[in-house]
C-alpha cells in the first residue's frame, strides 16, 4: 500500500467523497460525481478536476466519461476508514496558553 496515495486523498475532502462514492457505487458516470459531491446543485468542475489526478495515482480508472474503482481505491478507502476510526475527537475547547 502506497502511503502517498492515502495522504494524497486524505489531504482533500472532495477527493475523499469522490473515492468513497465510486467505491460504493462501482462504475460511475463523472456527471454523477458532481451530484454526489455537491448534493442538489450540479457543478461538474469540482469532481471533474479531481478525477485526472486520482486516475494518475492509480486510484481510479477512467473510460469515456465513466470512472471505475481500482484495487488501490479500496485499499486507500480502508486506510482512510482506519485512520478516521483511530483519531480521537478533539476537545471542544482546548486550553489557551497565556504568554
């Protein structure tokens, strides 16, 4: 498992949403990603801009307007899930140090 892939996805919430959506739904039209990322409003610019890099990293495959999950996409998703489950929730009000 390439940790750079997980870090790349983890660093951006939109990439995480794209990856999770494709993993859940399998073969997905890129136009459906826009709906998934933006809820009711559709703006293809947001997910479309993330797809080429996810493809370059081998996380997704793309063919004629459709994206498919790869084996790495499932590994990265599992890694993200495991990171999220082990990160403790931050305290609501952290003590502030006085200088």
